[in-house]
C-alpha cells in the first residue's frame, strides 16, 4: 500500500529549526524580511530614508524622526519574551498534528504558565483572523457538531445538543474529487436559520454547493447564494450521519479534532473555543506544506496588529 505523501512528508525538523532560528539575531532578521521585504518603510510617513540607532536597534525615520522597533505594531508588541521563544512556540504549534497543551508549552519554553498561555492565545488569534479571510468553494460537506460533556440533572444540566455546557459549532469541509482540501469550524450560538445564514455568508463562496443532512437550518445557506443538497439521514441511515458516504470527510475531520482535543487538553473555556478550532483548521488547511507552516504563520503574525491582554480575554471571537 502506497504511503500518503502528505502524511509522510518531511516537516521542519528540530535540527533545521535551530539552524535557522536558534539565535535572537536570526529571528529578528527573519521578521525584518517578512515585515519589510523591500526595505524599511516608516509607518508614520511612508519614507524609506532611515537609520538604525541605539542599543534597542530602533529604526529612526529621517523625514519625521519617528522611531520604530521591529516588534511595534505587530502581534509581538509589548512582549518581554525573546523572539527565540516566540519562534519556538510557533514551531511547536505548527509541527504537531494534535497541538500541545499550554502547560507543556510553558515547560518546553521555560516560561510561566501565564506567559505561555498569552503567547498561545495571541498566535491562535492570528490563525483565527487568517482563516476568516478566506472562503470555501466547490462541494462542501457541512454538519452540526458540539463540544462538551454531559452534566447530571442534579447540576441543572440536560441531555442532548441543547445542554448548557455544550458549545455548538459547524464543520464545513471543502472536497475535490473525493479528497478533503480545506476545513472551517465556526462556533455558532445555536443551530438556527439565522446563524447558518451568517456563517454561510462569512465562510462560503456564493458558488459553493453545500451537502448537509436534513436539519432545517441548513436550508439557509441558499440565502448566501449557495446551492443546497440535503441528504435525509433519518430515512436512509436511521439517523446516523456517520454512516453516510456524503459526510465521510466531515466525520473523519471532526473525529480527529475531538480526539486531539480530548488527548491534549483537560478542558477549554467557552470563550477560547473559536481560537482552538481555528488552530486545528489552520494546520489542516496547510498540511501539504508542513515545512513552510512556521514561516507562513510568522509572516502573518508580523503583519497583524497588537492584540493586548484585554482584547485576548474579552474580545468576541465567535464566528
């Protein structure tokens, strides 16, 4: 049996990573290239005439005299953590299929848990925003899903999809010639027509063709211009969508995500679930270019504005 070329591709090995990003100067040079590929441009006036001054190696514009640091205006702004540890975090997050727990990340980076958690949330926010900038097209397998276990009736919980501890989300997998290409897993407030319409407009191209089960809310994808092909699971497969070939990849990807979450994290607080799912989607959608994934994440991170603690902890990340 032939090996899956994506599964058995060479990633960015630890040896290659250390050779490229083992020193602070190497990380700074890489970020400089990604931020200003054609040379420094003053963020204030747009001038290129500058000098690098002081121990902090600040870029001083000769036109407006504004001084700019390499990290200012990026996701790395105001961080006292060395760039080498930021790059190590990006390497661990991009090269591991099942992700890595924050406590394990803190141990590997020799950081306090709080620092590792904030770094991880900022990088996950970069992934979330990057994924939100693209839309799925072509044939789309779409299904409803939830995260969260059951609570006993003594705790006030209830069984089923509508339990108060359940976090609903939609899984959408773009397929080409029977193979999965890209995935999105947006969190929703509930499985209603209005929510599915919102998600369809945000994540699907108008030319997409959505295959879903008979859940009535999925008909709302037509409001976003998408074609809809319902498969009545109840009549054909006794209500078990896992046996339906039309939803094969949606169920495989969903199973892999839930297995990884269960095996890696003890729990995920509700506000941070969108970032967690976006992290898995980000890796999945770039799995065919594993050696380049760190470079791509860092290049986007350096072009992403600061996301301070208040934004990370209180921002509405749903959808």
